[in-house]
């Protein structure tokens, strides 16, 4: 079974500057929870509560959010807000969280390799917290189900419009096996639409096996003689797929990319509209029927 997960959060969040100059993008709220908390709740709902978060020195707010705060707990209870204090205790106790500081060359393969040295010689889940899914079955659970079926690396896929291929890694499809499971022969990173090998985009969710970690190790060793190179997880998956089975799972659900401004706004609006209390009021606002939105007449 997959028992552990890794969440890389050491990125700079440049697509959301200046908002993310001081505030980590992973701590941006979707309603009353930061994006990162939604990701950890997804893992816990899928049976994984051993989580390694790879951070940078700029991300101290991440640790603060999930750390116990005895003074705040006592104050809330003294003020008669025990239910709110209990809710905060659930946040701090929902998972066993380990923090690592990212160390190594540029690229999204580096935090995965950093964490693999702690996780050990076993498969593990990797989720980027930029990607938020709404689905009946959590995205992480869908990846776990695919791994149980294949016992091989799995990456999450979503259908894409052809003109969007330059934004994603696009899998080379060998065979569609039913239930959204696809055997792939590799990934083409950000191809032009005319060069895209399929109509699927690889997005931020993976089951990483020791074979993928070995590819990352080899890439790091080569990097020492070519210091300008990038250690990319997609490259390691592509190399591994050349000689070993690798699979993609088309995720059944709705995907929101919160790492860019428009995607974040869409995720925020979708969550608010789905909320049983906020949704009806926001629909009134959108239709101009909310009294609170009316301007005072001149004079």
C-alpha cells in the first residue's frame, strides 16, 4: 500500500506576484482554508496521513498554520468558542507532517528526490498543492486505485484543448485500458499543438516508485557536470517509461489550477457558489438582486 505522500511547496509563486512576495501561494485561501490544507485533507480522505512537505526558508507560514497553538486554544475556550478551538485542533492533528528544506539543483524533481531520501525505498504519492480537485472520489484515491491495478508509476491526466498543449506535459499514449487508465510510453513537455502526441495533459499528481527516484538520482549526478541543467520529474518519468510500464489515470472530477490568478479566482468562485450559505447570496449578487450591492442614489 501507499502509506506516504510528498508535497513540494518551495516554489517562488512568480505567476501570482506581487501577492506571493510575502504570502506563500500554498496559503492562499479557498473559502476558510488555505489551498495546502485542502490538499492534505484530500490525502487523509484517501487513507494517507504521513506527509512530507518540502519547503524553503520563505515558507514559515506553512509550518505556523499546522503547528499547535496552545495560547490561542486557551483564549478561544475562555471566550466560549470551544467549537472553533476544536476545529483548529483538527487542523493540527489531521496528519503526521514532516518538513524538509529543499536542497539541490533547480527543477521540480529536486524536492521529490529530497523527500525520497527520507521516505525510503517504497512508492509514495506526490501532489502539488496548486492543483485543487472537486470530485466524488478524491483525486489521490483515484491514483491509488490505479496503482493497485498496475503496481507501476501513475500520473494524473485531464483532457485538454489542443491549443493548450504548450502549457503541459503531454503523454504518449500506448493503450487505453478502460476506466480512464492509460498505458503511456513517455511525456512530451509543452509541445506545440501540431506536435502534441495526445489530447491529455499531465497535471500535479503522481505515484512515484523507486525506479523514478533512481532516474532522478542519475539526472542529479549528470547535473554536477552540467550545472545549468534542470532536474524535472517529467523527464525522469519519460526516461523510465522507455523501459518500464508507466500509466496515466484520467481524473474524474473538476480541476482548478490555483497557481495563476484566473485559475485561483475560478476555484474561489466555484467553492463559494457551491457553499450552502454563500452560494445563494452570491447568485443574487451576480444577478444584481442583492440589496447590499445597490448604490445610494445621488443627493
